[in-house]
C-alpha cells in the first residue's frame, strides 16, 4: 500500500521537468498547456473525499483498485496521444488516484494489530510528500534520455505493479457503512472546490483582480457555505461536517493546510536556487536532474522518519509530534535564510524541512482517526488529504506571485531575485509557525486516549448502523469471550 501511495503521489511532479516544453510538445499556447498541471490538481481535490466516502460505503480495497486502474488508464492515454484535450483527460484520471493514500490508511486501521498500526500509518502518510520529491529526479532522468511519452509509460508500469500487489497482498476490510451515496453533496463540493482552486492556480495568468478570478472566488464563497448547510441536513452526507468541526479534527485539518503550504515552499524555492546560473547572485548552476537528486534526499528522509513519528505519537500523542514537526520545518527554513551559498547548504535545509513535514504528515492520520468513528475513517482521511492539497495550492499561488514580482535579469533570462526568494522563505516560516500554533491547541495525550497505537480498532466505539454482516456475525463469540 505504501508503494502504491508513492506511485500516485509522484504524478504531481513527474511532468515538472517538461513544463517549459509542454506548449511545443502539445502544439498549444502556454496558457492552454498549463491545464496539464491544473487538471491533476482539481481532480485530486474533488475525487479524494469522494473515493473516501465510497470506500467507507462499498469497500476500501475496491476503491483502491478502482483508483489505481484510473491512474493506469490516464497514463496510457498520455502515452499514446499528443493532443492537448486527451493529455488533459489522462492527467485528470491520474489525479483521481490520490485517494489511494487515505484509503490505505483506513484499511490499516481496520485490519492491522495495534502494535503495527502506528508505524504503518506513518509510512503510508509520508508517501504523500516523499513520492513527490522522488518523482522530480525520476521525471528529469526520463525526460533527459527518452521521449516525453516515456514518463507516462513509466507511470503506467508502476501503477500496474501497485495494482497487482494490491490484488495479491491487501485483504478486503469487512467494515461497511451502507446508506445512499450523496450525489448532491458531490456536485456541491466539486463546484465549490473548482471555483476556489481554479482562480488560485490561474490567478497569476488571468490577473488577480480580473472579473473571472473575482467571480470564481465569489461563487466559491456562496457555493461552499450552501453545500455545508445542505450536508448538515442529509441523512448520509458525503462529509460528516459535525465530525470535522470537532476540536481535534478541525485543528488537525487547519494545521494540515499550514503544513501543506510549508512543505510545498521547498519545491518552489530550493530548485530555483539550485538551478539558477551564478550570475543571478545566488544560483548554483545545477541541472534539473542534479537539483532533483538534492531534493529527493528530503523525500527519503520522510520515509526514514516514519517509524520515529509513530513512536513519538504512540508515547506522547499526535499533538507532540505535530509540534516537533513544525519546529523542524521552521529550523530548516531559517537555515536556508542564512545558508544558501553551497549545494550542501540547500540540500541540508531542504532535508530538515522535509523531515519536519514528514513528522507532521505521519502524525495527522493518528490525530484524525483517534477522533472519528470507524465508519468514517476513509472519508475523514480523504478530507484531511484535501486540506493538505489546499495548502499546497495556496503556497503555489502566494509564493509564485512573490517570485514573479521580485525579479532580476541575467542575460536573456528573467529570474526571481534574491530578495524575492528570502521573502518566500519567510512566508514559509510563517506557515510553519501557524501549523505549530494550531497543533499546540490540540487535546493532549490524556484527552486523545483513543490513539491508534494503543487502542485496537475493534474496540473503538461505532454507531449501531455501521456494523455489517461480517462484524455482526462475530458478536456472539465476542460476547462469550
């Protein structure tokens, strides 16, 4: 499951090396070609909570299989097409697979013994950031030595491997919620997220004060509250908002936005420093592949620290782990503010930031699932993943706007200035501090006593309506015991 999570999270950065070439490769304008990136962001934001809800209702393993199949189909479409509409369709289907990560975490909660659950969830959650970091050098390597379609052939091959491993090794969870699927909730959430995220990603090119940008933000400000009002009144909502507004879940989700923002700052600032020419006053002149390798070290650190995060969370609760993660993230960015003169300086700062974000990412599922009933685990984790995606989208918009406003000319190139990069780093520090502050208000260990490292999933209280036939059939034996 962690391998599958790594594969789907790589879809966000796999095409980064060919972004400058996309208009030529697709015979399209730069504005139209940018939909190759935007479509993946939007589909992942919309489909992640949907796949979580469907997993709770009809089976989490089945939704993992469907999600991976969609990613494979999307990758194959991109392999055999150079037409912009088809490539955008393929990238949209790739984005639909990101729900594999929260679905996998929920399967772990249902099936693993308590002593293995914490480290397994931490590893799965860490793949969300680690996969993106590893996808950058992999994409650069393939793009440098092969046709760009090979990027998607590699993605399809890895997706097939993940699908086969899932079918062979991952057992089905017996837990189901039943009920009717909330199609109206899907429509409302989809419309609201598109109206909110689309101007965030396109505002730089459309203009932040353009009628289209402001109109979409205004539409989101109307649609999302109405959607929330409706969700509170339907019998089987897509998102159980009464659960999400509880103190622990709400603060964790808000902290997730801040962590997502802080984590994505590394992807926007550090590669610029590593690749810029020396004439910029700060650049280190690396190739895209070399810069990707430097960034991949941080992704590896996220995986290495997953069991550490699980141990800290098991001993002291997710609150302590989240605060420590935020502190490390702040330390990494402060290191970059004072040390960016050598390649190893940037690599060290990026690794420290990734280590902090990895601790935070790994602790979030434990915090969420210790506060929600078993019947809502996939949907709640999917919503938490959505919050992280919103954080990365906000980071992309804010930091890109800062870097675009602070530029310097180096020959024929227009590059971000050193002052612009420093401002972007300080904004990322502020996001990490916000995440630390929010995490500090989480309930402590005593109040979060249902942490997954100490409580068996079978012992967590469930609403009477969520027990399926398999669980009900075992009740007489449990009572006898």
